[in-house]
């Protein structure tokens, strides 16, 4: 612990209790002088897909702890399965981490950097009699492995001599054998109650072109072997993994026990609960299925739970970091309501996003007693939460657009919007009264005719009138048309992957995307740049799609202003 902790025992106790269990462990290790007082973490993604929100929690944890304790955090790609990996995924992972606000400086590593060292470590285990080349098929290995309650059987190749194993392993490396015909296994205990200790596979033959090493290798280490030894090579002090790796920890330690020399610093694995979100799929395999079968438009589709998807949808890095910290670090798996993540971005954007006006389903309003040709430049504040954001000029004219659902022909008593004979305020402008309306041949409202009170101008109101409804609007002659994409949750079931008798894709929300092409936006938005974020008044938070062309912005809805899903749940 730090000197401040030691000098104030009483405050130390309360502060220590406020730390999560990983922070407590780190501080205890520092207090004990473990690893020479060093703290060194790593974030080890496999480049076989884009990172999702669960990885964001791990990124915030590892890089955040390094910052808090003055340590380091490496970025290390676990690129040991070339069949599923690519440089596209590597590039996307690096971009996501930087976008979240973290940097690994010059410590960008790959498991493939250590292929030669890992091979030498495997040879060391063979020489110790702790590893052997096995020729059982995959089916046979599964059969020989036994069950959690029935001990496994030893492979007939288990007691080969050290010399024979060394020869066969070298020939495996040289490409003399077909894929799947031989593998290197650790020699541990086929009767162990922990299935991962029953002579696990260390190396397998796989002839795939590797995105970094090309065709140099045809044998690749398994994750359980490569992971811990990469930690050891990089002198990692705290290897943080999610709970599913808890049963792997004895194997992690066994490899280090037999490879590390006495007195060498060695990493220690600690497990924490992964992030599980309601209404969300967190399996890379299932996410890949959505991409490959065109249920979504790529890994960065704004409906995907990937970091790049959230970014394209308008989430801020601060909102994701804050959410990760608020969720905290636990020892037991649980499901977090996705509404908490949505609340986090609302809370952040409420402080940052300029308020603007956009009409998504426009109907024309004509103010009959407003002078034809007259245009007023009304001054509206950009964000009442932050006066430093200033104000803007918004043109007001005789003809405007309002939302179609802001008008009813026969409104109920508590409908505080526009209706025949009713008065409402136009945001930042005047109070208007609906006098009549015109329908088209199909019975749809074509235009609404109103009158305005010239004494009711916002900020200068001397009319004495009080109205309950305030509507947003856009000048018909000054607004411009734009495409708006209303994104919503991809799944309409809180646990789409939990149904044993149903495919998770059965629960895809058919209304997860609505494309609106005739929206009318205030003119200040015409020059909005990709990833600029706004609050469309009364509608929600929106972002300019990062791939939108300059001058032709497409707006993606980030979240509505309120959580509509809680209402749906109550209705059900």
C-alpha cells in the first residue's frame, strides 16, 4: 500500500473496504513488496472478431489499474489460431482501445512473437518428462478423457521415451505429419477431478497461413499453454481473467511451476465476473453468425454490442468507461440491465450535446396571420446544462413543419399538443392556435392552419397566456431533408441465448432499425460532421453517421430521451 494508507490506519481501513477485491489484492502485493513493487497488467484479445462491450470492461479494468497504481499495461494479441484471425481484427481492436482513451505506448505484443520461445518451453517440458506426443484422434481423446465423476484412461503413447518425444515434436514442427495426426500433450494426471488437468493438449498441427508469421509454422500452441507463458515472458504481475478461466488456473500454475526457475517473478491469475447484459448477445461466435448471414450490416452495425457499433451509434467513450466503473468488479456472474448502459450515455450526452430541432414525420403548419415573406432569426441556447456552448440563430417563417403525431383531430383532455381550437407554444418562438386543417384524398392531414399571437414571443411574452404544450418545429423554407435511422435494441428478449428449444435469432427485434427518409432538420445541422452528436429536442440523442458524406449527413439515433423498454415490460 501507499505511505498515505500506512500513516492513517483508520482511514486506511474504510478506504481499503471500498476497494474491489482485485484492488485489495494489488495493494496487498505492493505492501508485501511482491514482484519488487511492480504492477504490470495486460489486455490479451484474440484477433478473431471485433471487441464487444464485455471487452470494454476488461480494457477499463486493466488499463485503469495500471494508471491508478503507476504501473504498465501491455496489449498482447493471442494470435494462436490463424484459421479465424486477421489483420482487420487487429486494426479494429487497436482503434477501439485508443477510442476508449487508453494507450499501450510501445508495448504492443503478439503471442506469435513468442512462438520460438514457446516451442523451447515445450521442449523443456518434454525433457523433464512432463509432455509427450500423442496420436489419439480427437474422438479417442474425448473417450479417454472420462467424465467429471469417472477418471480418464492414459493414452497408449503416454510413456514414450524423452528421445522419441523430442524427435516426434521436432518432426511435427518440420511438417512431416498430416493435420490432426499428432499433438503434444502435458503429462499431468488422467484421474484429476479437474478435467483441464487430464493431460491437456499443448500443441496441434494446423496448416493455416498466419497473418504475421506466414507459413513458417504448421504447429500452434493452445491457449492454456501460450497464455500463461506469454504472461511470464512479459513479466506480467497480475493476469486478470473472467470467471470461466477459474478452473484453468491450476493448469496455468502447473505450467509455470515446471517452466519458471526458482526465484523468478511469475504472474498470478485472478478471476472476475464477465459483463453480461440483458437483451444482448456476447458470444463472438454468435455475433459472427449475425454478420456472415447479414442479419446486421457488419461488425460495426449500430445495433451490435461491439465497441465500434456503440461508437457508430453515438455512445461516447466516457459513457462506456463510466458504465464499466459503475458496474464494478464482482466474483459472481450476474446480468446487468442494458438500461444502465443507456442511462450512462444519456447522462453524458445531456451535458455535452447541443439541443437542436428536427422533425422526423413532418406535417406542414401555415400561420395565416404571420406576414408572408417575413423571416425572423430566433436565438436559441445550445445547451442549458452548459452555458459556455452559447446559442445559435434559427429561422422562423410563416410555414413550418411539426411532428405529425403532435396533432390530433379529436384529442383527449390530457393531450397537451395541437388540436382544433387549442393553443401551444412553438419552442423559442410564439404561441399558436389551430384554426382548421386540410386532408388529402386518403384522409391524411395535409396541412394545418393556425394563427399566432405576436405578443407571445419567447423571452418577450406580454400576452399573459399560459399553455401546457411546447412543440419543436422547423421552418419549411429553411430546413433541409435528411435521412434518420432510428436504431433500437437488436433483440426483444432479455436473454435471447438462454432458450434451449429456440434459436437466439428467433428473438431479433423486427423494429431494431427504421429508416426515415423525409425528415426535416434545422439548417444549422447541414454542416454537421461525422460523429457530431446532438439532442433532437423531445426525440432523443442522435449522431452523424461516421461514414456520412460531407454535406449529406445521415443521423443515427443513439437512445431516446427516456427508457421506453421499461414501459413495454410493464405492459406485458
